[in-house]
């Protein structure tokens, strides 16, 4: 079988698997959040922590609860790393230095999972599974609670309540993420992913040298890093490491895991707003853009970028020979479109335009299909912008899902859209202007060096976590700057989304008339695709011309 046929077959099988679980999983999540009943274990937790499960919160209280929970998580994870040398299962490793500890705590609490260190040589087993893996669960759950609050803003009227953060968080963890992670983790173990508490495995290389590779609870962290669109690996090589991703089947399964919840949440959205067509429309936009970027990345990597790579048949540098360029490009487009950040190949070694495709995909705001929860609420914000643009063209007050889009909503949408580009571009410009930051760039005499810095801040600001490896980011400047970028890029947009939810919930639904723009048809899908691409293109095109476009052309 040719590489092209095998590549097309795995893409088709991936889409088929997503289609099979779309209805049952999407419906299950909708019932989870709309249910008026609590499980016994949930009632016990509410009683233990003094939570009134029947007390809905305003958007401001919901937001304060979310920020307080995340702040406590940040402090606890920081302390866990700093105290590592006193903890069991540390494997004799010292405490994590302050800079890395702060950067890692900010990274995992914000669902970014940026890693400027070698995990297997820095973190003991306890920090890995009790610190990093736990944050993989709760940070993913936080994103899902926010989009549920936004959906309630569309479905409720004449109220200032958008739900209860603690109830939404608990249900997400106990009813959605934990059961799926247990099943997925067992599947990964069956495929050959390591799960133990071993301090190391002695292996012999092809040239006869021996090497010790640490073992550990890998499968349990691998499953939630993909399922929760987190991305942080147990090993420095991430999902290119054979202990994390041993074969082609596990590779395809991991791509499925990182796409399944963001894709299926579009059905959850359609069911909760009582119009499944709305969910299909959003899914159509996400799928169209994801397919375009997957095709582009595959084209640039299989075509190569020069005489040597074209003679070899593809740009195989930095690719796992077990997977090849098709599987590497599919993984790259999926991970940069979902805020996952996991990699099965070195993005830094992609062709200039192939790496630029991954970079541009992140710049869209990672809404195709995006992170768990964050992708959907980001796309809904862009949908509001699209109906506003349509309203300007016909001279009519814009509406979306029977709610008028007034000046207040548009101010919140504008602030949301401007936040991440501000973080990315300001951070990049500061890094390029400081001599102490520029020394971290290995490719100092080429546009690729600028691309490495731009990629780092794009990854941090959009809470992705992947990187161009040519940048030495484990420095005081980058540990601090990227940590701040992750925190701002996560929580400032979340507060704008919650404020938007509260504003929409207060409104009275307006009736659908002949002048109402149908937001479930192909015309709106096309308009929303154009809005996503144009807004991003106008924002980032000048920066892209200095980096990947200059290098590629």
C-alpha cells in the first residue's frame, strides 16, 4: 500500500470513529449538565466542601470561584514541585528550581502543558501523577464548565444566574473525564503504553550500548493529556516516545482522544439550545478549517522543501519512521487545532511552510475544534462576531440564538478577540528586543529564529504547549514571560466569556422573523469560516511574513 493510500485510510477511519461516538457522547454530556439529580458521591463531596448544589451563581461569583480554584491549584502544584526531594517516589531527584516550578505550575493549571525541561529527568513519579496528571483533569474540566455557562446564557432569560461552578466542575470530572480516562487508559496499556512504578528499564541500543529509560505511570497520564487536550508528556520526546506511543494503532487512538470531546461538544451545544442544527453548523465550520490545515500540513511535508527532501520523497527530518509524514502531519494539525500541544514529531524540523501551517492554526485561537470547552466557547464568540458583521451589511440589529447582540455584548467580544493577539505580539516583541532573551535563539541569522520566538508566545498565549525546539526556553526570562502569558491567555478570556454569558442570560428572547439570519445553514457556515480566517489573517499576517513566510518563500 502506498503512503498516500495509507494516509487517506487513517484519516477516513479517524473521521468514522468520531462519527460513531458523536451522537451518544454528545447526548450524554448534555444530559450530564442538564440533570437535576446528583450522584451519591457528588452529594458527599458537596457536603464535605460546604457547597449548595441548588444555588446558582451570577457570572461574577462563577468567575471568582473558578479563579480561586485555579489559584489554589497553582500554589499547590508549585509547592509539590519545590518539596519533591522530601516526597516518596521522587526517584532521588532534587526539588524543581523556582523558575521551572512556576512555569510548570502555570502551564498545567492553564491547560497549556508547556514543558521547558525533560520530565523524566526532572519530575518524580509522585509529582507526575499526583501533580501534573491531576491538573490535566481539573484544567480540562474548568474549560468545559465555562462553555456550559455560556450555553446557559443563550438558553436562559431574565436572570443573572449562569449555573454553579462547583457542580459543573464535579460533574465534569466524575461523570465525563474519569470514566473516559479509565477506559482509554486500559486501551493504551493493551496497546503497549507503559504503566508501572519502575525506576528504569535497561535497554541495549543497536550499536551495543546500554541505556536506562525511566518507567512510570505513563498510560494514566497519556490518556488524560490527550483526552483533556492538555499535551504535557511523561517523557521529553512526548508522543514520539515508544513508551507513550508504541505503534501506529496507539498513534491513531491518541489523535482520536484529543479530538473526541471538542467534536462531540458541538452536539451537546445543539441539544442544550434545543436546535441540533446549530451544533452541526458549528461542527461544519470546525471540520472545514481542520481539514484544510490537515491537507496543507500534509502537502508541505510530503512535497518537501528543497532538492534533498524532494529526492527523498518527503521531508522526513524530525519525523518518527514508525509513523511517517502523513501521520505526523495529521497529529500536528490536530494538536495545534485543539490546544493539546502533544507531538509525535519535531515541529521545529517541519518545512518552513509546514511549520508555518501549525503556527497559523494555533493563531486561529484553537477553535478547530479547539480545547475541551475552550474551543467551543471561542467559536461561539466568533459566531457572535459573524452575525454582527452580517447585521452591519443588511442594516439590522444582529441576533444569535434568539438573543440580540447589543453594544455590551460586542464590547466583550472585541475584548476577547484582542486579548490573545496582544499577549502574543507584545511578548514576542519584548523577547526580540532584549539581548538577554535573544541569546536563547539558536537560529540567530535566519527568519526561523523569529519563528521560534513567535511560536513560543503563540503556544503560551493560546494555551497550546507545543514548541519549536530550537529555542532554549529554560531561562529566567522565558520561564517568567511565558508563564505570565499562559495565565493571562487563559483567565482573561474566560472572564470575558462569563461576563458575556451573564449579559445574554439577562435578555428576553426575541422571536424569529423573516429578517433573522439563519445560523444553521451553509451561508452562515461560510460567513463564520471567513470571519475566523480573516480576523486572524489581519492580526497576524505581518508577523507571519517575518517568520515562516519569509523562510518558505
